[in-house]
C-alpha cells in the first residue's frame, strides 16, 4: 500500500463509529493531541473516555479530503471534512467539521500525531 492509501485507510478506520473511541489509543504517537472546537486538548486516553462516556456516535464518514501533503519523508498533513451524526449528553448533533490531521511515521508505521476539529458547520463550497 502507498503512504496515501495507508493514511486513507487509517482515516476510514477513525470514521468507523465502532472503532472511533479506541482509534487513537491504537494508532497515535505517544505525544498525540486531539484539539476540540473549544480549544481544549485531549490525549488518546482522554478522547477514548470522552467518546465512551458522553457521546453516542451514530454515523461518521470522511466526506471529502481537501488537502493531502507530504511535508517530509515521515510527516503527512491531511485536511478533510467529517460527516458526523452523534448525541452528546443527550443533545443530537449532525455535524460537518473540517479536521486537520498530521501523521508521523514511527518505526516505519504511520501514526496519527495531531488532530484538530473545527465547529460542526463547515461550508464545503469554500474549498472549491
């Protein structure tokens, strides 16, 4: 598999509602951070606790990949829109956030190093 195919495969695994909670624990660098729309960071374990506790994920999909750039031999940046339908503390959400992700190759294995999610109301036409 090419690096691009590997990253796409990882993103599709992340977008799987059944795998999302544990995705970062299994696929992240040791210093990984997920930055929520509030600006508050979570490590892999914190993300897993949040998803397993307050969020009931119904559907998620990579709607569109906007940018895919090899920043170096061992670093790839991918910006995408995530369609996500979930309930947070009893409140239904049907979000379309833009997500910035950075992948790092560690011991020849691609790992997610950084992910930052926008609010849930991205305008896809702005990417055209």
